[in-house]
C-alpha cells in the first residue's frame, strides 16, 4: 500500500462504467492521482485476450497507461501476464464486475498484485429485468407491440381470445431455481404480485420468501413458470434439458436471465415447438452473441430474446464504481480488503 503520497490509479472504464464514475467514486475514498482510460466495450465486443477471457483487446493501451501506477480499476481491461510483467509498480487490481475473469490470477500472485472484484453490483437490476422478462413472456407484450407499432396491425386482439390470452402472476405457481442475491429479490417481487413462489436451492438455509421445495423435479412438476438463478458450475451446466422440461405442466413458461448454459436450448426449442412450453424469455445464451442460425430466432412468436442486458442499468455502473473505490480506500488505509482473491 502507499503511505504519505497520493496513490496513482488508472481508471480503465468503458462506455458503461465510465472512467469519470470511477474517478468520482475514488475521490470520495482516497487521495488519488487518477488517469482515465476509455475502453471500447460495449460498442466493441469483448472476447479472449491472450490467456484471459471476456476482456477488451487493449493490452498495449493498458500497459502505456499503467506506467508508474500502483492501482488499476477496470471492468474489461485485460490483466494478462504481459500487462502485469510490464507494470512493476502495480500492486492492486479492482475489477468492477462479479468476477475477475479478465485477470490472470496466477500471474497476479507471482507479481504480488492483489485482485479484488465487485460482487452484488447488478443483483437488483438483474432481478428487476427477470421479472420484466417473465411478465413479457406471460402476457405476450413484445409480440403485441411488434404487431401494432412495427406492423400497424390490430391483430394483437387475438391475444384477447381465451385460447391465446396469457397467464397472470396472481396465484400462479412460479418456481425459482436458485435463491442467491438475484433469486431472493425475484422471490420478494413475485410475492408482492401474489404469485405462489416455490424455491429450490440445496445450498440456502434459513427463511425464504416462498415455499421451499426439496428437489428440482418436484419444483418443475408444480410450477407453471420457472426462472433460473443458479450459478454456472459443472453440476448445473445443462440443468434443464429435455427430461426436466417434460416434467413441467404443459404450456409452462421458462425464463433465463442467469447463465445460458444452464438451459439446453435445443431441448427448449423442441418443447416450444411441441407446446410443452408455451413461451420463453431469455437474456443469456449458450453461445453469445446468439448465432444467426439459432433455432430460437425462428420462434419469435413464442420467445422474448434480449442481448444479455439484465445488468444494464445506470445504478449498476454507479454501484460497481463505488464498490471498487471502497476497496481502493481500504487498501490505501491499510485495512482488510472486503472482496479479495489474491
């Protein structure tokens, strides 16, 4: 940590978490000399960079900015072996996201660089977005909008027929697979709507909003709509496949704003085509961006598709900058770091 002198920080933000947000948050926490860098995301896609994933392709830009800097605060900056080796003054990296997938953690340890992250920054935003997706799928809101606003057709009135009208949340059995920071917020919101909330999460103890269900199969059999909130692990990859979707009551609705690989997309398409699932709303996919040839693109009368926007709120950017700046403040003051991996 630094003592006596102003700490030199690089705020490598982007077009979502603005460098100015990071600088302003840092100013509330510590006496910093801040250099601002704007990386291209989301106007330019992220991807693998050297040995890290989900990063902006900006190693050279980052190395130049980090000359003499002790701290890096970033969301998409590629903190690779090359970047670390070229930045001998660097002692702390704070990543403004739920996990430091853009950081080579082994290399950071070798270079004696602490790495922190910003858990929970987008829990409220993702929970709200999930409820929005659920409502959209239940009531066919995007499809009705498309008919009237884009095609100038009043044919959306067919959604007022009994055969095509949607489901309402009040008294609807809604199953939540996972009850973490996002799932618990979704549960509270759905309870306010009067839904019958069912929860399956073998790792959560204590009181919950809703009825705890012991097994996933039991949850699926009882739920007319389900939302996914589980972490993606080897255990949960492909959690919902053909067998699981067949357990749902016919005509159920499926929502996934968690991680794409939790859900077998081909099995979901089969279920949508057969009517086993009447509608689905997805914000995350097995492959992102969603491939042009995805079967989901041909099912727009039954699916709501959004391009991984669950965490896209201004509050998320502000929270991420504040969480990161608080870690820098703790480091400067010599206090224990709250969310540190190395």
